[in-house]
C-alpha cells in the first residue's frame, strides 16, 4: 500500500506538502506529489502534509483530512489572550474534597497527548492514581524517604527543608501531595533519548489544559524525586520495566479562585555575538 494518495481534482500542485515534510520524503512531479524511495520506512507519521494542504487533497494511508480537527480562525488566541492565559495560570495547592471524574480528566489528557515529541515517537505513557487513600500512601512513602535522608544525607535534606516537611506530616498536614484527590505520572522507555523532554512537555501541556475543564494542578516535585531514590515507592507504583518516571502532577478542583497575576522576573537574554546581557522590560 502506498504511503499516500492524492485527490488530483483538488490538488493544485503548489508543492507546499513537499516543502513542509520534515523527513523530505515527498517529491513533486508534473503529476503532483509522489513518495520518494523508502518513504514508508522514513515517514515519522507527523501528519504535516495532511495538515498543511489548503485544499484537503493529501491523504496518508493512516490519516485523512476528514480525521483531522479543523483549525478555526475564530478560536485562535491573539497576543493579548495568549498573555492573559499564560500569565494567569497558577499552581494549585489547595483542592476541594471532590474526586476528579475520569471522563473529564481524560479529555484534558487527550489534549496533552498532542504535545510534541522527539521524531514524533509519541512514547509518553501515563499512570493515574485517583484513589485518595493511595495518594496518601504515596505521600507516606515520600516521608519515609525523607526520614532516611535526614539521617543519612543531611546535606541533601537540609536545603530541601525535609525536617520541616516531616514535622508538618506528623502534625497532620500533608505538604507532599497537598491532599490532592489525584496524582498523574508521565513515564517513558529508557531507550528513547528524548524521553525526559517528551514527558516534561506533555506534563506542561496537561497543566495548561486542565483549567479549561475546571481543574488545577501543581508539579509534585518531592514525589518525582523520591520515585528515583526510594525503592519502596517505585515498587508501589510499578512502572513498566526499563521505564523511568520523568514528572508528576497533583490534580484536583481548586478550592480558591485567583484574581490577579503576580509579577515574575523579566527575561535576561544575551544575543550571540554581543557581550552584554539584556533585561527585557
């Protein structure tokens, strides 16, 4: 089966598909686009060719124009909406005592899966903990790891305020998982060099998608740190063999609303060839 077919009644032979293809496997002829030699093996299945064709003439053997979400101009963010959306995002650390419906969460997760990955491998996998008792067990594992570090590696524990976190835990305050109703982990096979970056990007997409569904999140840094250090926690989570966890989010319905966006440091940048750093105001 050929890699792609062309609707010649629609194709105007503009060559955009060939120019856009990141793998350079589309060649233009007098009859329109054709796959180059070995195209089937080289194709990274990104779908750019289908997405970029203004006339919808390009169909891959695994993707047609009709299967793609249409890009609507009226829904595109302008500069002001983009700034407001990103600047107003907050890390949520206080959650309502309410479970997250799976169907709602999975809609956001479906958006996160559109995050770019190295060579479009799309190898990010997810582990969701939506039982609150299990979330509490994970926090308890992290506390045990911290107690171990306080005793054996105080030089690591001190800068991370682990003794204080342990004390708060013993007083009934969970500063590890923040009483979140859900945790989500992103993991991938160690055979992929871009695994960490792919997971981080996917988690960032998820974090940005969640508010659209009324949900909030915060990176569970202590949990993610402990996963790679504390065997008991790794055993509890049971990631697939040869997989590493590259990040975790706490997820839930925010308990409070935010009414303003605090300032952040201005960018510090140096353009190549110049000697001085610039602060962008």
